């Protein structure tokens, strides 16, 4: 009994240390599996806590640690980002997020709006985007449900997909918006770290038997709001997001890529 208590305290101390270290220093994009295992353990520390909001809390930590990692590891001479407040071409496309990120985003939106107002807004956004995929979604230019007056209303809680998508060229984003072929120059460090955080979060979720898919944001937010006790039910293993479209990049992955991805996730899970 005394041993159990000692062990629990030791685990709590280790989790606190990891969270503190990762929140201030982030992770190194070239740190390899060891860094991803550390990140996964930090996430597990949050997911295993007793808080009813532990999925949202894990996402809040992961999104903030992601931004911290980008800030610390952006190489000198990378060039200036073109992104500015009020520029929102990138908020009019398919955006996906994990369930914990959706709960975290919804928590912030619910603190700003009453549920009836929010429900009407999410239903309106989802009605426009639910069945649009691929190029049709790109060219329709329908906004993300969280966008208001061309600004993200829950910027500090935006998912890592949004944090990762930054551009070194406004002209490239404008060309893409106009329907022209355009390779948007996204900083390499953003992409690398996006992959790292995604892998660690998914390994943590799988370790606890939770759904690790990345799903369409407008519909996901609507389901999370419409489902009573959504976060608790999801944490209990209920597949509340079963009808929400998964990220097409994941769905269309080649067998070879999927197998490589699965190998890395297993290595992190078992690390
Ligand atoms: S990624 Fe492009 S569209 Fe989005 S904020 Fe940056 S410059 Fe604007
Ligand atoms: S969550 Fe915010 S940053 Fe992300 S697409 Fe929506 S409005 Fe844009």
C-alpha cells in the first residue's frame, strides 16, 4: 500500500517534470523516437489523470508545446512568414483535428457563446461542408466554423493542423485561392514537428484504446456539441465521431506508407 502510494507519487512527479520541460522547451524535430516517447509519456500522464476534461487538457498541452517547439527550432534565415491576422484563405479548406483537439476547441468556444448560438453556427457551417471533399471543398471557399470576421475566434486553442499551416509566400496562397496550381512554401520545421506531435498523440491515444483518427473539423465540432457529455462518453470508448469523415490524406495513404506509419506508432507505443 505504502509502496503503491510511493510509486504513484513518483509517477506524478515524473509527469509534472516532463510537462514543465516540454512546455518551456518543446521537442527537437530531429530528436528521433526518444523525444516522441517522452512526449507520449507526458500525454499519457494527462490522459491518465482523473480530470473529466483530460482529453481537452492533453490537447491544450500538445498544441501549446507544438508552438513552443516551432518557436525554438525555427532555423535562422528561414525567411519571414507571410501570415498575418485577418488573412484567412487557409481557413476555407478541409481542416482536420483529433478528438481531444476538438474538445479543447469547443471548450473555448462554449466559454464565449451560449450553446444555442454556437449550435446554430456549427450547423450552418457543417451544412455547407459536410458532403464536400477533395477539389470541391477547396474551390467552394466555405469558411471554418470557428472563423469570425476573418479571424480565428479560438486562436489559442486551434488544432495543430492550423498551427502547422503557415506560408512564406502570400502570393502562393492567393494563387491557390484563385484555383491555380500553387506549391505553398510551408516551413520545413512546421511540417516535421506536425508529424512528430501527431505520432506521439496517436500513440498515446492508442495506448489507452481511444480513437486516434484525425477528423473533419466542422462536423466534429457539431457532433461534440450535440452529443450530451461528449468528452466523457468518448473517453469511455464510445465512438461518437463514427459518422465524421476522416482526413483524406490518411484515407488515401499507400499501403507502404501506412505500414511505415504503423511501425513508427508501435515503436512509440512500446517505448
Ligand atoms: S497560410 Fe497563407 S492564407 Fe494562411 S494566414 Fe498564412 S499567408 Fe494567409
Ligand atoms: S480553427 Fe481557427 S485557425 Fe483553424 S481553420 Fe478554423 S478559424 Fe482557421
